[in-house]
C-alpha cells in the first residue's frame, strides 16, 4: 500500500487473554505431537501432526509461531549443552 492509496490499512487487533490461552494450548498440543513423532523442527513432520499443526496455525499469529518454533530449537540446544557441561563437570571431580 502506497502513501497516496485510497485503501485503509488493516489493523491487527490485540490478542485477548482467551486468544493467547487458545494459542498456547494449540502450541503445546502441536509440540507434544512433534515430541511423540521424534521431530525437533516444526514443519518437518510430514503428515504426522496435521490436525495439531492446523489448529496451531489458526490460533496463533504468524509472528508468535515463528518465535515459538525458534524457541523450541533453542531450548533443546540449551538442554543438550547443559547436560554436556554437567557431564564434563562430573568427569573433572
């Protein structure tokens, strides 16, 4: 949309408490399904979690989905690094 366009910009409404709760519940169900399927990166599950993925994408804003998916990978990486550090610390004692 340009500066001189006659169309009005669509404004995204702020998420209500119920919207956020629905999003988080959908995310949790989708991520649980990914865990059961042994998939780390969302979107690489094939046809396994289609129902959960559809609910997740319907109930959450795109920016939230991007954030949650990146956070999922980072959390696993942090968990692995922490386990490795603890293992190395036990080896030093």
